[in-house]
C-alpha cells in the first residue's frame, strides 16, 4: 500500500513539474513608442515523455510562438509572447499555453503602461489563417472644423489626410467629414480654408476616439511685411544694388543715320543714303530675328533650354498678384519653346512633388494642363524642392544649352534646419561644377524675403525677376529665356 502511494505521489509530482520555465511574469513598465515588444521565455521538457505544444486559438490581442513545437525529454525551446492593442494606458493580460502531456495550462502574465505608440506598431495580431480572422472591426471617425474664436462650425474647407503609407485630399462643403477606417493608426490632418490659417493636427485614431475637432484661426489683415515667417540672417548677404540703365531712344534712332558731306551733289547723297539704309535694315533683320516663322525661338540665335520651375504653392501664394500671375507668365513662355527645349515642374508646399520631368517644348497641351492645375495650399517646405530641382537639372542636362532652375516664391521657407547661407553655397557650387543657373521670381512685398531671393539669384548666376502685373506676366519669363539662351 505504501509502495502504491509512493508511485501515485511520483506521478502527481511529474505532472506538476513536467517542465521548467525561466519566467512566467513580464512587466514592461511605462513604454513610450510602443512597438509590440516581445516577452521571451526558455522552456525545458522535464516530464520524462515527449511533449507537444497544442495549437492556440487565434486571438487579436496575443500572439504565441514556439521555436520548436515538439520536445523530447530534456530538450528546450524558446516561447515568444507578443501583446497587441490600440489602447493607451495600463494593461494586464493572462496568456494560457497548453502542452499535450498535462491537463492544466502554463499561465503567463503580461502587464505594462503604454504612453504612446510607434507609427509601425501593430494594433491587431497578424493571422496566418485567413479563416480565423476576426469579423470586420472597421470604425467611423468624425472630423469637425470650427472657428477658433466663435467655435461655430466652418464649411467649404480642404483637408489632407496623411499616414505613413498614404495621402488623400478631400473637400467638404459641410463642417464635418466622416472617415471609415479598418485599423487604428497615426494620422496627420492638414486643414486649409480661405481666410484662415492652415492648421496641422497629429492624431492617433482608434475606435475609442470618436471625433477630432480642429479649430482654425482667422488670418490677420496685416501687411506682407509683418506676416512673413522668415529665417533671415543679414550676415548671409551683402547689400546689393541693381541698376537698370534706361535706353537713350534719341541716340538709338540716330545711330544708323549716315553723315553726309555738304560738298557732295544731291544725287550722290541720295544714292549713299539709300545704300546705307538698305544695308542697315538687312543687318538689323539678321540680328533681331528672335523667332522662326512658327513663332518659336530662333535656333540660329538661341541655344536649347531645360527650364526647371520650382514653384511655391503654399497658402501664402494664393493671392491674385502671386500664383495666378506666375501661371499666366508660364503659359506665355511655353508658346515660344521648340521641341528640343525641355520643361520640368516641381511644386512645394507641405511636401515637394515632381509634376512633370523634362517634357518637350512641343508638348504644349500637357504643360498647359499642369500649369492650370496648380493650386496654392499648405506649408512652405522649399529646401527639399531645391534638391529635387538640381537632381532633375543634372539628370536631363542639355550639353551646350541653358540649364536653368527658376524658383518662384514669396520667399517664405519654413523647412526645418533651413539656412540661407547653405543654399547660397549650393547655388554657387552647382553653377561652377555643372553650369546650372538659378534664377528667382519674387512675389509679395516682404523686403527681407525679396532680398533673399535676389541674393540667391546673384549667387546662382541667374536673374532676379519681379512679376507684379499682367504686363510683367506677358514678357518677364520670355525675356529671361532669351537673355540666358542667346548664342
């Protein structure tokens, strides 16, 4: 009897202690940027028999993986436990793992406090079994836009919704937008409404965050001088004065008039005058034939061009005397381009984007369509656009031609870590090494911003242009093109 009791006790002991586990509890503590950290434990089979980990039913909150599913007596493996959630704050989770040789599960405890989420964090455990996927867990999130002062709802606004993997732009004629989302995540909402300052809101959106209210601040009615957010260092640029010499019309008209001696008879004088005038007219026609018969630039007089437009499409360019005038001038310029000329267009606002790259001057319909579609909204992150422009200029350079970047802006660069002197140096180096010219077009009346653009054009061996009226728009870009491409 005593022997039988000893055997029973031994069997119970083997059942209770049929494995060794290095750790059963895990406290992650307070975690910033939670990114599904794993809890790893060492498991050893001490049961005297072969053990097999039983399948664990799919759970959207916990993932359990054994490096080795089947263990002989004395063998060890690693168990990895991962917790998935979309909720901030404290959590405590029990996880049961079953082994075939015993009735009771091995229980692990996971706990911690989530302060914030990493953008790459998974909020639901990925499943390799499509049939076991949970039911649709989609949810609705409402965005409401109001006036910051009155708290009254606003409508007719543009909103850009950005995640780490997507971007979409919506227009609402109501004060709210309802977003249906399948999974939680980090979002950036950029809201743009006329007569209001742009508002950027970063938000982690999940099922428990039902609504995001975005308050817009009305624009102040002040001069451009006071509204420019501009990082200016006067030491970066010396004062420069540009003198434009007005032509002497009286002198020009008399340049080709022959000097006639009084001693010659009238017939001789008339013959000499006729010959001189005819010779002068022939020479003048040859020298001033800017256009071919089809209205494009003369190939005999002008080299081919690759013009890279770098256009500020931030909200500060909305005004009628800024982006609309630039578009008008660009449309005039493309009419004189030849098939061998090329045009690239880069826009920058909240982000910098290549609209077209090295399009032939003959493809006027495509260029016109792109120009008409330009719309001003967003911030003014121009530094990335400058790098893109130089890359396009070098990749599509015309040997022996005019390779020119034209930066059109009201001078406001609010890119992080932007410094004027670095851009000045870049423009000088790129011209010396690759003959890439940098010209600028200044809009608005902010003196510091215009001085920056003027200095940048000087360092880049280009021209500083001002387009302030329809008259300027008709001729400014064409005249600049002729100036820099003349043989």
